[in-house]
């Protein structure tokens, strides 16, 4: 039991369940198929965004350019299809490649210069966003093929959106990476103790670049999914990802100094954010308050994480 | 490591070695490099764009530069503690909107409204500082959260509407030209820079801020109240952010919720460009108001020049990103050169 | 003659302007524990870095199993069979014991699948070999420091090391934990392991080492000689080039003098119980104890960093309650020279002037809080000069000065502040012999001139040189007090008895 309580996903799971039950009790429309579909879509896309940041938190850094990379991939995806008529799968692959390149560049500059990830990704945020706006001149691409639109907005087996399938695969793959694959363990090892990792034969620069590459790919996937969902290639895609991308992993107990993240708990963190956002909409509360709630959630979560950490240290000292 | 092992042996430090590492020769400082760059780019733009040195362009440039300089200062005073304040934009907008509200809705006299706006900035800064000190968490995550909270609350309370009923003195101040090309906004920014320089050099508070930022443990055991000092830095940052937004308000003639972009994020890049170009260490303990000032001027000049050269507005943002990247790389090279000089 | 496993022959290493090692040799035989000794700055850490592949020697050769080897980096040395257990913890805290032991093996292929069952089985084998009863799936962060250290040894062994190099392994262990470690090392030796043991605790070296190499000023003071018949004093002579000299200072009697600091029945928030301690005018009171006994913590409690929860603390006869360090320094004129000069004592990136003046800024400032460098300089310079700090200028960055000079600055800071009581914590760690003697004289003079000193040191000779009275602390309590007669043998025996009497 004690072990259960100590698990990262336990608290968020409890909150999620209470929130779902509470919402369903107060508002019958909460569990309506349409609403479930909206919730699941938010879970998919925001999950990708959160994972993109989570990988970087795992290695003990931060990535401010998650949104900029995602946005650039999104408009590339839509633009390739509209302007050159590139078929959707190929366009998606090219957009993912753009995310990959963006991530590799971030990682390369951080590993090569040793300058803090904050500054490097702040610079690349500006560069990617500038390229985005330079290409689009702040105008959306409207020519998204019907097949893509359908993929982002139709469902199977009742309320389950088709988008759920690729996203679920990505989520499982991320879990496998961080828990069973050597690369994922290396990312966590570097985040936990960089010096010791290097002495144990892990190439720190290569691991940093790999983490940022994965982060870039995940951000690009989120961008592509959003284009399918919104049915247009908005240049503003990614502008509001930053807070969310930190909120979910932190709610999931991620340690910002690195070395510890939980895939399941992060996903639950995304769910909590989605439910609360949905609740505000259902109860006709000013959507601007979402920002306040998100900020409050982050503060609450880091506070709880900190408290748990202190408690563990204390119990260690006592024993 | 090698530095460690030989600093432990008693080497009589030579006078020449001391001058290089303690007080780098002026031509090796960041400030000198920035002045050179400003001159070089000034000449290039003067040659390529005819109206670059026209009084109106200089005036416009100065107005924008003033705001960039001030944003840089608002960030710099927190970077000194080894932290950062992502909420500069959000706090600034809150301060300016509050000031606009006091004037337009409550009809308060403008000097009082300005003071209260600055006080709100300091108050929000206090919340940041208090949370950082009390939780022991890095200011990144705290101010990321408060950025969202402050901005969301502001938009919620104002219903995202602007305050346009400002007394004419604001727009008069915003559009005034001294000697035909100097904006009073720039004078305000320069004055703040001078005050900050004096604070860091000649006051106990300023020195304690640097000490607390460089090595909090050592500062605390030398009698510096570190927690209080860090809170003070965040309060100063908050009020500087509010002052910046007031300058923007004077320039626009209105208090607009979107004046710093979504969540105030538009201020983040200039906030770091100035201090980083100016040689303020992100790890804390050192501040250069002059460098921040010059860095922001350089950034504004590049933006302005590129726009005059008809490089699309959107590409300029990408250029600024490249500039930041370039700046940190050059700084790194300069530091390793200085380290090399020290060893030799 | 036993089989030679590892040998460094005529190794030299130069840094710009400094020779760190010159023609140094060390020979390690199979089945032995070999002590590597030297004062700070003698080249010990440079030699360790050469053996572990961090540095490449500028001259000389390394031999492993008789073959000439060159290491291209720490990894390379490890791969060749040099197992290294460094002073700082070198494990991934959130990973399990098993995964930490297997980290090296798992780092080869990024896409390799991690098989926890195999990892744990393998780890269990090594843990069993060391007689460690730890479940390999326990996260390392839940282990005690001592156990982490043993896990690190298991990790080094699992890499099939031919040589095991332990750098100050007992620095953070309790005496009991250290005994366990020594038992393990002896067993490994008897099984044929070759161990290099780096420590500054000479008693330990005498107890468990078979051979010894001593470095002094970057040279061999002795090379791989047998420890048979070598005692502590012999080692000291080898390390400092002469026998320890205890200055002939007259004994002082301060019984009648007024008490400056008086603790009676003090308990603190971090665990001290019923502490009674008096420091009188003009004396040096030594506070001795093992690492972890709570001495530094008591000093910080006196300085107001931790709350005093019971009992009374009197300064100059008046009871005081100190709420913060800032209050202790500015209102009660207490000073504390930290044991950790680089983290807590000085701001290395700031100048000499700023470091020496930081505690007097508030006193020197005008009512509005303004002050100039000139006022600070006028105040601080006499003390910098008096302490003969070697610095090209007051603007010099403190980090560029030698350890001895840095320590003088941290003392000068408090002289300038004019403290009524100075607490000095491990004042001569990492400082060369000459500066050490100078600092001793300085502390003695200070106490003579009216600033009483509470001295914390783990260096027994230093304690016996300086203190007038020695108070022994054990497990956050005072276990006794003796007047210093400056007879080394009798005093160290007396102190040890107080420590162990309490433990028994």
C-alpha cells in the first residue's frame, strides 16, 4: 500500500477519477459521446506536446522551442500539401523530418557549446517561429485534403477518434523507450547524474542530441495532429504550448533537475488539464481563467513534488 | 580541474596575470565589443539605407530601444541572482493595465496611478520572490506558472479590453522629441541604467544582491540575508517591468492587454538578448547595466536596419534568434580566450 | 616477490607554470592494499587522474600486467581494468542498485533492450560476493551513504577490474561503517585483489595497508615501501619532510576570565541535546569529534542558522536569542570561518576587496545605504596587509589565489568586522604546511589579543597545537572536556577515550 501511494501515478490517478466522477455527477453532458471525443482528442494532442517536453525534462534540461518546432512542422505539413500537392503521408514524413532536424540542431548546439538549454532553445524558438511567419506571412494554409480532415475529426467504435490510434502507439513507444530501452535509460541516467553517466561509458553529447531529436519529432507529430484536427495550417499553432508542456509532466511528478519522469503520470497530468479545461467550458466560466488554473496547477504540483522529496529525505535520515 | 589543482599550490600571482583576470582590459570587455558592433552596423546601415540616420528614424529607433533596454533591465536584476523571471511581460502588462484602470475608471490623478502601477509590479514580483525563496524551487518553473496566472487574471478582470482614456500627457511624453531626434523614453531608460549602476556599485543592497547571486551559501554566512535579497530582486524586476509597460503605454497612448503578446511572451526574447549580449552571467553574481543597455541598442538597431532594408518583418525575428545564438558563441570564445591568457 | 599488477614508472605531469608531478613511480603487487599519501597539493590527485586516465602523463610510462598501456580517457582506463571509486558519489540516484551496477554494460547499444531479470541476477552475484544484503531492485537513493559506497565497489568489481582505486573512501562513513569497509577490503585482498587506498586518515592507513607510496611536492617521498614497522609519525615525516613541530607556547590559564559565549543545556532543531560549552575571553576552545558528530552544525546553530529549541545561550553574560545569521553577524558580532571555503566561505568569482569587506558593508554605509570602494578599502587594507595576503591587487578575483591566501582572506573578513567571538571550522584543510603554521600563529595571536576562538578541527595535531581546552563532541552531545597539556600521546589517548566511552 505504501508503495502504491508513493508511485507517481497514484496521486494524479486519484485526482483524475475524482474529477471525472464529480464532473459526471454535476453535468450529465460530460460523458456524452461528443464530449468524450473532445476530451480524447485533447488528450492525444496535448499528450504529444507534454511528452515532447518530458523527454527533455528527463535529461535535466528544458525546451522552450517545443511550440515553435511543432508550429513549423504544422505549417510545413499543410503548406506542402496545399502549395505542391504533396500526398498527405509524404508531407507528414517530411514534416516529421523538419521536427527531427530542429531537435537535432537544438541538441547539437547545447552539447557542443555547453551553454544552457534555456538560452539555446530561446534562440531557436525565435528562429523557428520567424521562419514559420516568414513562410506563411501570418496567413493560414487552407488547402488541407479531405482525407486529413476526416482523420482528425471522425471516430470509430462510438466516441473513439481515429487520431487516438497513432497517438496511443507513440505513447506506448515512449513508455518502452524510457523504461526498457537502453537509449531511454541513458537519457534518464544523464539527467540523474551526468558525471557518473559519462564515467559509465554513456556518451553525454550523443544522448543529449538524441533526446532533443525525439523531442523535436514528438513536437512535429503534435503539430501534424493539430492540423488534422483544426483542418487548417494555422501559423499560430504552438504559440500556447509552453505552459501546458511543463504542466503535465510536473503534475506527473517529473523532477525538473532531471533523471525522473513518469510516462503514465504525465498522461494523467494531461487528462487532468483536459478535464479542467472542459469543465470551465461546460460551466460557462471565462476561458481566460484556464490560464490561471494552469498556472495554479503547476505551482500546486511542484509544491507537492517538493514536499514529497523533503519527506523522503527525512525518512531516509531517520532510518 | 586543472585550475583547481594548481590554485591549491602557493603560486605567487604575478601582477600582469592579476590585471587580466580581475579587471579585463577595456578592449576585451563585452561593452567595448558592443560599441564596435554598434558603430560597424551603424555605418553599414547608413550606407545601405538612406533614411537610417534621418531624425525621424533615430527618434523611432530610440523609442523602441528604450523599451527593449528596460525589458532587459527587468530581466537582468533577477538574472543577477542566478534565476530568471519569465513573468516580466505578464507583470508589466498587469501594472500598465492597472494604471490605465485607475485613471480611466476610478479617475485617479495620473502621478498616483503611475505609482500604484509600479507598486502592483513590485507586489507581483514579491509573490514570485517569496514563492522562489520559500519553496527552494528554481525560479523558472515558479515564474512560468505565475506568468500564466497573472496574465490570465488580468485578461479575466479587464475582459481583454483596452483603456484608452488616458490624459494627453502620456501620448505627449510618448511622442515628444528632444533636439529633434531623442525620445524622452530613451532618457528614462538611460536614467534607470545609471541608477542601477549606482546601486550595484555604491550601495549595500546592490552589492548584497551580487553576493547572494554569486554564492548564496557564502553570502548567507557572511551576514547577507539571502532570502530577503532575492525577494527584493524580484520586486525590483516587477516594478521595472511595470515601468517598461508604462513606457509602452505612453508610446501607444493606451493600455492594451496584448501589448506584450500572448502571456507577455513577446518580451522574453528582448529580455534575454540585452543581458546576454551585455555579458551578464546567467549563473548570477555579475551584472552590467551598461552592457545590457548597449546590447538592447544593438538589437534594436539591427531590427530597425533590417526593416529599412525591406527584410520582411517576420524574418527579422529569425535574425534575432540567430543573433542570440551568435552572441553566446562569441561570449564563450571570448571567455576561453581570457582563460587562456590567465594560464599563460 | 609477488606478481606486479600495475606500475607507473617515472611519471611527470606539467601544467602551465606548475609542475604537478615529476618522475613519480608507484608499483602495485597482487593481493595487497597500497596506501597513496600526500598533503594537499603534493600531486596525489594528479597521480590519481593519470592512473584513471583523466590526464595523460607528459613523461613516464604505465604498465598493467607487465604491458605498457596508454589511456585515452577515463573510459579507456576503466575498460583496461582500473576500477575507480571516487570521493563524490557516482551513482544514478533514481536507478536501482542492479541497473547502476550494469550501467556500463547497458551503455553499448542505444537500441538494446534492458532485461531487468538478468541485470538483477548478475548484480546479486556481485553483491553476494561482497556479503551485501541488498535487494538489487532497490533504488540507490534509498540507501545509506555507506551502502552506496559498497555498491560502487561492487560496480567497479563487476567491470572485472584488475586494480581498485579508492579515493578517501571513509570520508563520510561512521567508524563502524568504516570497519565494515576495511573487513571487506581485507577479504578482497586475501582473494588476490590489488587495491590503492587514498586517505588522509593515517591511523586507517597504518591499520590496513601493506605498502605505501608518499608524494611530496610532486615527487616520491617514498615509493612502494612495506608498511612493516612504519608508524604514524614516520608517515607524517615522509609527508611533510620533517617531524611535526608543536610550537612551544606557554600554557594559559583563563579560568578566572569572563565568559564570552556560554551554552547551558542547549538543544537545537537539528538534534543537539543538552550541550554545555563555555568560551572565555582570550582562550581557544577546541571542539573535537568525528565526522558527523555535529560540530559544524553546533557552530551554525550558534550563528543562528538553526534554531535553538531549549536551554540558554549567553553572549558576554547576557542571554540572547538569535533569529538569523545576519543578526548574529551584525548585531552580536560573531564570525564563522567555514570548513568549506569554496562553497560557504568565499565568493570565488568576486574580488578580494568584496570578499574581505562583505561583513562590514552595512557598518560602513551611510544612512541611506551608500558606500564607496574607498571606504571599504581603508577599512580592509590594514588586515589584508597584516595577514600578508599575497595578491597583486585588491581587485583580483579570489578564485585565482592559492588556498592559503584564500583562507587568510576569510579570516581577514572577520578581523575587519571586529568580532567578539570567532568560530573557526577546519581552518587548514587544503593548505600547505607553511601557510598552516602561519595561520596557527595568527589564531594564537588573535586569542591573545582578545578575540576568543572556538576551534573545530579533525586534525588532532592541530587541535593539540592550538587549543587551551578540548571539548569532545559525539553524536550531537558533549561527551567530555580535557585541559590541553600539549602532550600528544596522552592527549590523543584521552580524546579517543572520550569518544569511545560514549559509544560503548
